[in-house]
């Protein structure tokens, strides 16, 4: 069905549900609940500069990083909506060490892993941040879901996406039939289709990497970035560097404009031998989105992100993703 700019996200979800006669409406219901959570977080993010809620809360999360108040708000908001929505049986959040159950009697057939607020170091400086989510179908048969329901490969995702709180709030998601982008009109509280069938440009002119870590890079990262910096590999033009420090914002720009994002392993962090980013609620969902948009997502040893078998809720993974040509070029440097 041709997608018309301006339709609401609930209309689009309904339309695509009708294309699947076997659909029960539960996935639509679940996505709608996540969207409501996104709207609540968006309103709070927009108030953040006004209300006195900024600053550290003093706690640290499982990653040993400081948790800021908006992170907690986003985490609580999503958990509360999810635990009683009736569509999931278990969830996993960046901010919670362990898996999170749902209310008794509300067990459903899906699972959700999420990064409630990605880019938290940017919260108090008015720079884009976002919520990333990943949805699988449960595997276990009991009432409540278990850890194994969350530890599934990216290629088995049912839906994935993010809500970015930027100059406007946007929802970008896929259920495996392309990537759809909706922009929130805050005056009416609705997401309207603004970016139908997003495809990532095959070639790009941007790369996104934390270049301050250059002295800790392994040769493959250094050689690849040198290659991009010297001359465009087509011999036409040079690349520019864009690095925001919010994965979701760097990813979104690259998705729309074309670009490649890297967070590979380096020699600096012995406590983070697999880079910094998390597989289940950062790399995997964005890999599904980028592949659905025609791009690629790999590790720094050339494996496809979506094929990785997760072993831990919070496991980290070296990540290279973006436009097809630049990731294919990366394969020449990074494939084992
Ligand atoms: P989070 O705020 O959810 O902890 O994620 C921060 C991540 C990611 O958004 C970003 O790409 C990366 O940290 C930036 O890390 P560096 O400061 O090491 O470049
Ligand atoms: Mn994050
Ligand atoms: Mn986060």
C-alpha cells in the first residue's frame, strides 16, 4: 500500500496490520504503547531546560556510568507502560541490571529491550538524545518471560526503532517491510508520516567516530579512517567528520544523509574489550533499521551484527554501520 505523507502512525500501524490477516493486533498495541511512552518522554525532555530536574542523581547504573534524572524518568515511564500493557512477558533496560518482569496477569507474547535515553551526556546541553527499542517474540512457554526470551539474535527481531528528541521529535521504526519516519506535532500530540520508506544513501560523505581515541586505535581502525580522510575511495571528494556522542543522533543523521558510524575495539578500555555499545538495545535494533533502509551493520571483525548470538543482557559489541559502500569498504579493513 502506498504510504501517504501526513497519515498518523496509528493509521499506518492499522493499515499494515490489515495486510497480515493472521495478525492479532498485539504488535500494533505494543508499538502504540511505546509511542505513548515516547510522547511522555518527549514532553519531559522539552521541559528539561525549564524545570529544575537536571543534574546527576548520584546513582550509577550497571555500566558504571552516572545516571541522570531524565534517564530515570524515561526508564520508569517505559517500564510502567510496558509492565501493564499485556503484550510482553519480560523486558530488559540499559538502566536495570537484571531482566524486568510484567504485572501478574498481564503476560503477553513479545519481549522488549530498550535504551530509555541514549546519549545521556548530552541531556543538559540541548543536544539530540533518544529512546531505542527492540521487539522479539517470546520463546519460553511459562507465564513470565525469562532471560532467554531476550537473548535472541537481531535477525529474529519482529520490530525495532527509535524515538529521537531533537529539533523535532521523530519516530523511526521497521517491522521488516522498510523504514518509516514520523514527526511529532506537539500541538496535537500526534506522529505524522514525514519520511515514508527511508533508504540510506548508498554512498556518503560523512564518517562518525570518536577521533579523540585515535592514539588507542588498532591498525584496522586507523587505516580505514586514514583511507576515508585521504581521498574519497572513488577519487572524487573527501569525507567530513560528524560526531555528536549520542548514537541515536549520529545514526539518524547518517540514515538520512548517508554516513558510516564506528565504535570499534581499541587499546584504551581494558574494562570494555568489546567497545562501548550494547548489542541488545543499541546495535541490534539500529542494525535492523539500517539493513531495512539498504545499509549494513557489522562488527570490527566483519561479522553481521544481526547474526550475533547474544549471551548477556548487557553485552557490548564493536559496531560499524551505515551506508552500504562505506561499510563494504570497512569490510576490507576489518574482516578477519
Ligand atoms: P548512553 O547515554 O545510553 O549510555 O549511550 C552513550 C553512548 C552512545 O550514545 C554514544 O555513541 C557513545 O556513548 C559515545 O561514547 P564516547 O563518549 O566514548 O564517544
Ligand atoms: Mn545508549
Ligand atoms: Mn542510555
